[in-house]
C-alpha cells in the first residue's frame, strides 16, 4: 500500500523463490517497509523478501512453522520480534 505495507494472506505454504526467480512483489521491494503475514500461512518461502532493504517490521503469525533460507538477505535489522521468533520456530 502507500504506507509501504505488504500483506500476505492465504492458507498453507508460501512458494519458494530464488535469487534469480523472484517473488511477485520483488519489483516493489524498495518501497516495502512493513510485512504482515496473515493467519493460515504456514511457511515463509526461500528468498521471499530478498532485497527488501527498507524493511523495518515483519509480523509473523503463530501459524508459520517454517522460515526458509535467505528470506531477508542481508538482515536489515535485529529486532526483539525476530529474536523471539527464532527461539520459537525451527528455521531451515
């Protein structure tokens, strides 16, 4: 949206992407500051938010049990939310 928020909704696993096969929102990555992942999403795919260098906040629901490789590369910040999630969720 105009505030730089990307909302991802649905049920089940998010598709995996690569550093050559980008996520559909990749062309907007410079404008994305916040990501809200909806309940029902069970995984965050590889390279999902790769190159979103202005990202400052990501909301991950309890339904997410898998976080893929290079989801955020390079990590733009070290937040308490991210640290808490890494303790509660198993990452690949």
